[in-house]
C-alpha cells in the first residue's frame, strides 16, 4: 500500500523536550474511516503524538502527511481547516450558553472575528446542529444550559462541537474518563457511529472500552510503537503484558 492510500501517514517522527525524546522515530498509518485506539503506560508519548499531529507541539524530525499534504510546517488553525479536530481531556464548552448555542458557535463560519460578526444562524447551520445533536444524543437538550449537563453529556457536547466542523480526522484524549458505566456504553455507540464517515484516534486506559470500539490498537512505550494489531493480538503480546497490561 503506498502512502497515498492513507488518510494519515506519520513517518520517522521525533519530538524532543530538553534533550529527552518524547517521540522517537515513530511510524503510524491510519486508514480512512478507521477507529484506532492508542494505549500504553503514562509517559509513553500518547498525548504528545496527538499534540504534534494537531500542531500544538513542533516535530523535531519526520513527516506527518494528511491526505498527502505535509503538515509539519503548518500552524494549528490551518490544520483544523484542513479537517483535523482534537478534543482534550478537560471539556472546553461554554457553560453558560445553551447546547444549541455551543454547537452553533462551532460552525466554521463563526470561528474568525469577522465571521462571528457577520454570522447569521442560517437554515444550513440549524440543520447541521440538528444532525449533530442527534448523533451525540443531545437532540432533546438543545435549550439546556451546557453547565447543567452531566459530565458525560458535556464530553459528548464537546465532541459535537468538533463534529460541527466536519473533520475528517477526530482525535480524542481519554473520552470516557470519569464517566458512568451507562455513559461509557453510549460513548462507545457514539464513536462507532461517527467513524462511519471519518477516521478517529482515541487515547484510552479503559481496556473494556477499548475492546468495544477499536478496529486496531497501537501500543506505545517510551515514544515508540511497541505493538499494533487487533485487541486480542496486542493483549497476548508478551512485551505488551510486560510493560503495560501486567501492572
């Protein structure tokens, strides 16, 4: 398979912090409509990898191609426009605005200052809000103030805010941390729905959740990829058991 077939091709990527290699010559290929989960012990470089893909952290060396375009020199906001959405561990929603307003403000036109001034809530935006709110299970909560939502619902709202921008790659850092069992189950369903027409990378520690959602699992250790494959394959890999699952 040539590089061009992949949505995302990360090759020989290195990231250095004060002489420490947080990411060390890493190679990762992601297919279209793939749901990839990245697991590994703390300090393995998982979050740093997402930071470099979205442009928050600079690569010291290597290549990141998204739809065949080299990203390494592009700033973060341009990568967002190219179709990369990133959710961090703590939700950043507008607590005092309604669910509808949160989604509406995330529509791409609303993002620049001029765009925000000229921005009208058109039928196109309303239709998009409707579709996304159904996808994230909050269609009956559009008038509710975001601050009133449960922890899980806030996480879904933030995923919805990213979906408003129609990203082709969505990256989520520990999306089910702190969720109830029922919320975790609903989130698994949500992720399975949204990867039908985009690729999703999830960092997660909850192995039961990983089993439910992953098409393929990548195990990171000390900035490198230790193993990759189905959950079954990875779980039975002696090196993975040794550095991660055994603890």
